[in-house]
C-alpha cells in the first residue's frame, strides 16, 4: 500500500528541483491507477454525424466456405529486473522487487485483410501497469529496423495495452511523475518490455495464415466489484436503471482460428483491477490476468502448442478484484465508511478483501483465484463458440492521432461549448483507494476546500501554484499537483493524448489511454456504437443473438499507448473520490475523448477519407530521464563457498500441499534477465532422465533473492515450490524430484559475466 516515506535520495543539492522528489515521495503516490452540468441527454442519442458503418459488401467468411482474414498470434518474455527496482502501480518507494512469482509476457494478435494484406492491426497485451508513450515509440522504431516486410505496421495500426498489473518492475515510463517513486528511468527495465513486445510481434507476423474470427460474450459474476459505489450512484438514476450491476460483468472474446478450424488464440476484454497482489508484495507477477492467461494457455497448449491467450482490460477504472468488499483493519472488523472509505476518519486502515484475504501471502491465493475465475469463464465461453458466436466479416481499418487536451474546446452533448484543462491531480488522488490506501490525512470524496493539513498547500505551491483559471477549469477538484503545467526538468504527465480506433469487420476497439470508469466506458462504447450504426441506437448487449450479426460490436481496451490516469463521468467527477481526482483534464475529460473518437470514426469506413494530420508529437524522454537506481557492481560468494552451492537443502520427502524449499549461494539476477529462459526449475526423474516440469513462469514455483552484504557483494537465492499450488496439479505424481537454480555472476573489477547452476538434493513426493 502507498505509505509515508521521509526521503528518496535522488540527487545532490545542486539540483534544487529534485527536492520535489523527496516531497512528492512523502505522499506515497497511490495506485498509478466536477462540478458541472449533468449530462442532460442520453449519450446514445447525442452522437453527432451518424455514420452508416456496416457496408453492404464484405469479405468471404466462414459461412461462405472461405477464410475471412490473415491471422497471427505470438508471445514473448518481457520480464524486467525482478530485484532492486520499485514495483509499478502502488507507487510505494519501499515496494522494491525481491524475486519472481511469474514471468511477464507480451501477447500479440494480428488480423489483416486477405486481399489487402497491408490493411491489418496489431493488438498487444502486455503484463504491465499500462501502455506508455516511450514504450510505444520504442516498439514503432524497432519495427522500422526490422526491414521493409514490417513497414505495414505503423502508429495507426499498433495498439499497446497493459493488463494493469501492479506487480511488475517499474522505472520504464516516459513522464516524470511515475518515475519519482521508482527513482527514475531504468534502460534495462524499459528495453525488456520493448524488445519482448517486438519479439511477440515478429512471432505473430511469422505465424500469419488465413483463418476465421468470431466473437461471443459471457457473464462472470464473481471476479470484480465496484470500489467507488458512492461515486457511481451520482450518475443519473435513469441511466443506472438500465444496468443490473455497478460494474460490467461481461467478458467479450475474439477467437482466432486457422482455416482448418484449429484454435490459434483468444483475446478477451473484462474489467478488473490488477491489484489482487497487495502493496506489501515484492514478487514480480502478472497479477490476476497473468494467472488467467497462463492457465488458459497451459490448458490448450497440450494439444495446440502455439496457442496464445490475451486477457485485456476494459473499463477498469472503478473496479476491484477484492470482491468481499472493503473493511476496517483496525480490529473493529466494520465496513469502511461508504462515502470516503475511511475508518475512524482516516483512510489507512480501509482495505479491500479478496477471496482468501485471511491468507498471509501478500494476496497470492486471492490473486490466483480471481485469475482462475476469469480463465474458467473464458474457457467455457471458448468451448461454446462452435455453435454460439458471431463470425466477423468486413474490412480492417485503423487510425491513430495525437491531440493536446490541455485546452481543447468542443461542443458538449447539451449543446454548450466547453474546454478541457492542463493536467492536474486532486487531493483525493493522494488518498488512494481501498485496493491501496494513501497516507496522512488525505481522504476520498474531497471537494471544494480540502480538509487536509495546510502544509500540503505549501508543498503544492513549492512545485507550482495553480493559477486561478486552472482552479476554475478543474473545479470542484481542489488541485494538489498541477502536473500538466510543470515542465522542469521535463514533463510530469502527458497533455498530448493518444486517440485510436481499430476495426475488424463488425468489431470496433476503442483504445483508451486512461482508466475509464464503468459508466464512462459504457457511455463511450454506446456513443461509438450509435454513430457507427445505420440507426440511432444499437444494442450491444446480446452479441450471441444471430439477428445482431451485422450490428457494431464495440469494446474498450486500455490503459493503452500512454498513461493518462482516469476517465470519470462528469457526475462522478463532482464526488471527487480517487477516480474523479485522478481525471487529469477536468470535468469534460470523458466527453472530450468521446468527441475525438467520433471525429476519427469515418476513417474506419470501407472507403475512408484521406488520412488526417497525425497531430502534435509527444516528447520522448528516454535519453534525458534521471536514473538513481544503482547498477550491479559485482558478485562474490561467501568465503569458502562457490556460486550455486546449496546452503539449506530440501527435506527427503514431501506430500502434496507442502512447500519445498532450498537456498543457494546466489548472484544478482539483474546481471542477466534470462529472457525466454528461467531462474528456477523443478525436475522430475522419469525413466532415468531428469525432465523439467516447472520453471519460473509457473505460479507455484517462487524465486527469491536476498542481498546479504552490499560491501562484499554476497547474496542468497531461495527456490520455493508449492506442491499442487498451480495450474498443472495433474502432472505432480509420486516420484523423485529436485530443484535447479540458474544464475549469472559479475566479476569484481572486470565486470565479466559467468553463468552457473545450483542443484538441490533429491526428494520424493509420496
């Protein structure tokens, strides 16, 4: 959880501005996850310039006996430094990596037209907190370097989304604000993501073959709840009455099959925060969506080796995986205050509870269970799609533009003209959420004059005092951090945002750079569906109804391409809980995004107009960002020991449900990230041959690293196997097993790297 931290050693005194790093890190920057007119009209009926979207002509499809599209899927390792780097999400400077529970991946999905192969899209699902401006830039530049064959991939058709895991290494984002708690920008962390994403695209590209796409949906009722129901209730009662739940329970699936009917992959959209692993967790993982993807892939890959499962986010903003609700952890056991999520007037003791919240495992059991529930729903849906799905037919189109939201004037749905604001965060941003509460006396639901200690006004003004026009523009948000107007030493947050839409036949994908709340996402999707249909309204709630085969199917994926924090409705903004306070561009942020995506919608038609200008280019800070993360100096074994030597060995025998553990003389895993490899393995003796049955991509095998002496350069590695605690319980039988550790040491003086291994004793499972 975001907590109070007195200082972060960022620079010498000559960098006066870096004092701000110390002050901001005291806030603990949580989860990096208005007063105005109420929308007087249903957004479905106010979309301007309605466009007949579904063309009469379409490509051959499954019902025509021929393949509809060129399809490819690919997956690659993006696991960055698993130790000594701050985790990205909760923004707690003390949450520094100590090991690995599950590797992180980029999953790439390509769809293209058969007759026009240059018309294609790439949808990336990264096990990261979000997309990012610099990461996307690096991927696009890398595609150019791959040669002319990859020239068909560009800014228009490449979408870079994150699963919103809060358990991955940080220090890879483009803007200063998220760099503060991670002590800057780390090239190793950044390059692991960029290079892995490129490799996943290459693998998908090399696998491209004719095939079919189909869409279906299901309901998953036990994997998410709304963590800000008080703000949700501010939305119009008539609008809320149209929905059964205050979060979307719908999972939408896009299935990839080759022309022989073999499953190549599935891509799903379902909204639930990647906060199952708690703020005290220091092991790298893909959180609940990483679990879901791995379970699905391991299930199918027994027969379909190259199958890829992508579990993308949707309108995730106000969702939580802590499905039992938020309770006070102060001994009272009472529910947190409904309006501001406090206990005794303070936010620190209010925590959401996952399915197995009583397990003292930093959220691991709850995380696996929420992932399992998504996997189970997705698997059942996939199996039903042979008879209950909508085949996709029609053109593939895409468009991406940049737009400056610091001062964007447009027509509001009520007919008035409104303007967005330079980015700013409110006081309730520092209060955090029930998934990760903040510090000091910050509270959610904090509007007008903030009731926090006046010292925070001094801190704010030291960084930049917001102007009266900025205060008016953001009202009723009381501004804590005027981040959009701070340009020294470089920009703190984006004002230039990504606007992107993708189309595959009837399917339209809104690629959102921010975390849209439940109702914000509903309005956004409905506006796009309404304007892309030949009629004024289009129901997208019954995708499996064959009568709806030619209706637009709209999904929202994100946070993608950049990270612009949250997108709340105007009504939710007036409440100023965490999501409203983190809506960067003022009360009209949502309607601005809707306006901009409706503006580019005509470019998805079969015969689109000439491409518009790309818009203002965002700055790329990869070469000017600070980095105060120290590099690995050297590794040494303790006296009279050698690297890989067993320090504490396994027991002779275990039974399913027990934990096997061994400790080795280790070296810093930052020396070699072992991408596409492993730090740890479980081996089984089968017919006289040791066969690997687990590696560090498996949930139940944990790799832990501990520095024992900085001066001497010594460290230890522990491997822990929870027998029967993962995806493949069926392959754990009686027999002989052992643990194997793979490491790389850095020599003192020369810096030369040398690989080594360590092997535990043999143990039996009875």
